[in-house]
C-alpha cells in the first residue's frame, strides 16, 4: 500500500495553458480518494501526473514517502484503469487479465489461480475464453479492472471508468469497485464528474475547478458544509438557489438578510451570526438547496419567501416548482481562466481558493493573491426559486405560493464564493 502526497504541484502546457494550479493533496494509505469536477478542470491531468504519463511543471509528488517526480511509470507500482478499457483485441479475456503477470514472469500456476479468482469476483468467469469484441461495455470494463488489479499494485488510478456505461450498469459496477478496493486495501484515486459516484464511493472528495482545489473533505463534509459556492452548486442534485442579499444589523438587535422584496432575520444566538455581521453593509451570496424550502399556507408566520409559480417539472419521484420571487439570482463565482497563466509555472496573479480542510494535521491558511471574482460574474439564470414539492404538487402553474425557509440550512458566501461562517467541527 502507498500514500500519495502532492506538494504545490502545477502543470503548465506549452503555450502557457495552466491545467493544475499549486495542488496540495494527500491520499492516505488504503484510502479511496475521489477527484471530482467538471470536464476540463484538470482532474485527469492530475491523475496522469501521478501515473508518470505527464511531466510535473513545478512542485513535488511523493509516493509511499519517496519523491517520484522523475520516476518512470513502470517504477511507480501503479495500475491505471481508463475510461474506454483499452483492452488488447487479439487476446482473450484470460489473456488480457493475465498479461501483467506474464510480463512479470510470474509462475504459470499462480497466474491461472489469480485470473480465475479475480474473474469470479468480477462476475466475468464465463467470458474467460472470449475476445473483447464479443463483450458488452460493462464486461469490457470489468476486464480492464481485472487486468489492473491482478498484479496487486500499491496504487490504483481510475479515470472515469464508468462514464461510458448505462445507468444500471454504472450502479452495479460502482458497488463492485467499492467492495473490491476496500477488500484489497489498496490506495485508490478515482476521477469522475458524477457527484453520485463521488458521494457513494469516496472516503474523501477533492473538488476541482479550472485547475484549483475548491474543497476537500469527507462526503458529508463537502455536501453539508461546502467551503465554496462552487462546491455547494456542483454537489446539488437540483440546481442550487444562489441569491444576492445585503447584510444589515438594525440597531444591532439582529442580522437582516435583505433580498429586496423579501427579508430574513438571523438572531445573534445563531453560531454564524458574528461572522455574517462582519459583512454588514455589503452584498453576500446566499445558497439554498431546493429541499430547504417547504411549501406552506399563505398565512404561515416565520422566515419565508413568496411568489408566482411560473412552471412545474415532473421528475418521476418528485415535482420541482419554479417560483418567481423577484430575488436577484447570481452565477457561481469562479477563479480566473487558467489560459491567462504565465509560461513559467506560475499562475499569473490567479486568486487562490479558500481551503478549510486538509487530510493532514491542521487547516491550511487562506491565501488571497489577487482580487476575487465578483459575485454574479458567471452565467446568470432566471430569478426563480427552485422548490422541491415531493411526489404530489401542492400548486399549479400561475398560482401564488409561499415557502418556509430553514435559516439553519442557509449557506452563506462572500462575493468571491468563499464560505462565510466557520466550518463545523
């Protein structure tokens, strides 16, 4: 087994394209670490640098306590599973799985035993004498996994291995990957853009955007206590409500979040109150997941929003309502585009993300190298509140509705997208 440590790792491609920006990350021994983010965020580049398939521009990579920047791929004891499986078409399933052991000149009896044992675990034992062209997509990916696992490396690297499969097969293989990896106890770094895969597979999730680490923590931490607005939005199964609000403290009696036509009060007993009060007189971003808004009768007291139901969407197991409330909606704040980086491995004044957690001891200090991107500078959406209604809609399109707001579930961010309130311990 092996630990993986990235110390300020940066990747700049020819022409100055900054793919990974000063990445600090650690995968503990036997851990399943998921790299999550949208296409083009740098997660596959990071995986290829760990494997030795891409050169590191700056920073250090440590594998099992040894500096690995200049180690050849064959000397890193790493097995990689790609998106397309990449099987040898002229070899049978048995031949594909056994190939790494044959190259290592392992005893034939041991090879046969391992191949049969592994094929049964992957439920492909009946296909051992078939060629890849006769297999389904799910079977081919199982073979690719078997070929990676059979030589028992110290580190697994998986680059979106389930993205080409249908939903049912993804669910089945996801469970098998989780079971196999944990039973073997091998350190695994898994790349995906699918939040469900990340939340169900990971011991820890590292969320990336434009080459920058946005957040790091357990699935529960990054979902319930996201460090940035980007993390909160990316991990929402429905689109996150991101709203602009001005902070006021009327005679210091309470904190008022002013959304324009609506106001919500926060009492000083709220553990986040002091941190929010420091932004009095300025605009912040308030994130609200659709399930934190509950449809209530018009005469209900307490924190609430109201508006006209513009449309309803049926999702099979639930309905979503789009409520025209008149509250300004903002886009997800993002760091500057890495294409504007310098060619020397530095980020050209690019702002650093706020990081609250590390897998190592103690928190990383926040760094602000450049002015942050202002709130709402991304893509704007229609100013609707998205509300989950459950399996039966309580409204019709065109009606007026009111929703109660669970103030404790409000996520509060600065205009740069950093979480305002301190992380929960």
